[in-house]
């Protein structure tokens, strides 16, 4: 009896469990501090850029410090979201039209506006709330798939990815979408199928990526059941309903404009016409090797390189994270890669392919210097791109 008593007192399991809990809390704190630092640095760069852009006109009035930050985050497509939130949709066939932008983000802006903010403050606030939370939620999701160290490394790669500044306040829909889609897969991994489908449906109302969300959730659910030796049932087809957000927007367009896919037609206004010229990326070659200035060439080359890296990571994602996440990434990277005429915007779109950051972290597990170099380059790029965006440079 004494011997067994001694063994019980020396059982290391409670100490291991306590150490694991401390390590998990430490990872969360590290990521939270990095995200906070990145958010503040990006806000400062954005505010400084907006101040400089605003005062190019010597007669420009002085505005509050907080207003400069908001001004820095509301360039380019932000005006479309503001227009939809305040006036609703319009559609002019073959021209730039607000129907190109999906409705959930403008609806969220309108909801925050009701609390007293103006439309631009509301848009920035939605992104500020959703973006950092999406990165922190990503860590919780990644921990369910890989060890805690790899999950933290992947989260830092995401938090410091150059185009993640779009999650730190920019009045774009990316922050809301990524929060929803990460939440959907987190719920799925925890076995909560209905919440996963609801979040997936909301995500497809925010961005035109329904095929990726449906395929990813459906295949991952099949893998999840198979890993537990549980039989497949009709209930497991529920992820198909995550396309509801997309479907309801299509029905809205059919009813109001008699054009269910008006959001596709509106891309013509931005010069995005489907066909061989776009599929072969002839505009990209023309701009990079003949017509573009130095800034345009650099921008297009960077987006093309990031697209190539993402496509190269898809196959390892199948192998390391499974068919569900591999299929999700293949579709969510593949569709815009094929559709775009010049890769413009792909750097930002790749944020949606969040499992790729876990795959990259796993591939860099034995290459700490490369990983640290990516963190450093990403941190600097976040600040530079934030300032450039506020200075009205076309970033993505």
C-alpha cells in the first residue's frame, strides 16, 4: 500500500497537464501582444499616411488624430461599401456597380451606424472588431490540428503576413469573412455541425466563395466522422446549406435587377473579362514587360509570386491537414487565380486560404531562420503597406 501511495504522489501527469495549460496560455498571450502591436503600428502608419495625403492641399483643415486613422483606412473599395450601407444596391450592366460587393459587410456597417457612428467609422470599427478576433480564433482552430508550437508559429505568420493589415481596420469585408470562415471550421472540428453551417452561410453572404466553403466543410465533415469510426448519415450533408448566404444574394439580384449573377457581369467595369486573355494572363505580361511603370510592375510581380507560393502549398496541405482543408484551399486559391487577368488583389485574397499558414509553419519547423525572416519582413511590410494604402496607393 505504501509503495502504491508513493507512486501516486510521484505521478507526473498533473504536472504535465499544468505545464501544458501554462504553455497554451502563454501562446495566446504572445499572439495577443503581437496582434496588438501590429494593430497599433499599422494604425500609426495609416494615420501618418492620411495626414500627409490630407495636407498635400495647404488649405486642408486640421482634423482630430482619430479622424486621420479612419481616413487612412477608407480608401478605394471602402466607398462602395459606404454607398451600399447608405443607399442600397445599384446595377448598370457591363459597368462598375455596387452589386459586385456582397451584402453582409454593408449590413454590419449599417447595424453599427445605428449606434451613432458615421458610415466610415462604422466600417472601420467592424474591421477592428473582426480582424484581430479572427487571428486569435485561428490559433484556437490550429491547436486542434497540430502541436501548440506549430499553431503559434502559423498564427504569427498570419498576424504578420504583409496583407494582414486589411484585418487591422481597413474598411473591406475581409476581416468579417475570415472571422466567420475560421469560426465555421473551428465549430466543425469541435463537432458542432449546425453552428458551423450557420457561420458558413454567413461567410458566403460576405464574399463570393460559396464553392470553397461548401466543399471544405463537406469533405472535412466526412474526414472527421471517418476518423472517429462513426457512420455517415444524411445529417452530414448539412454543409451544403452553407451556400444559403450566396443563394439568397443571387435571389435578391434576380428579384431586383432580373440578373441573378449581376456581381459577375459587374466585373467587366473593372476590366475583368473571362476568356483566354485573362486565363493566359496576357494583361499581366503586357504590364510587367511592356507598359507598366516601376510601381505597377513591382505590385503585379509581388501578387503573382504570392499566388505561386500559395498554389505550391496546396498539395502539402492535402498531405498534412487532410482532404477537407486541401480542397478548401485548392478552390479558394484556384478560382481567383484562374479568373484574374493580372493577379491583382491575390495577396489579399490569400488571407482567406488560412490553412496554408499552418502548412507553411509545418514546412518551416526545421528552418527557424527562414521563419523568423518571414516574420521580420512581414512586420516591416505591414507598416509600409498601411502607410502606402493611406497615401492612396493601389495596394490590393
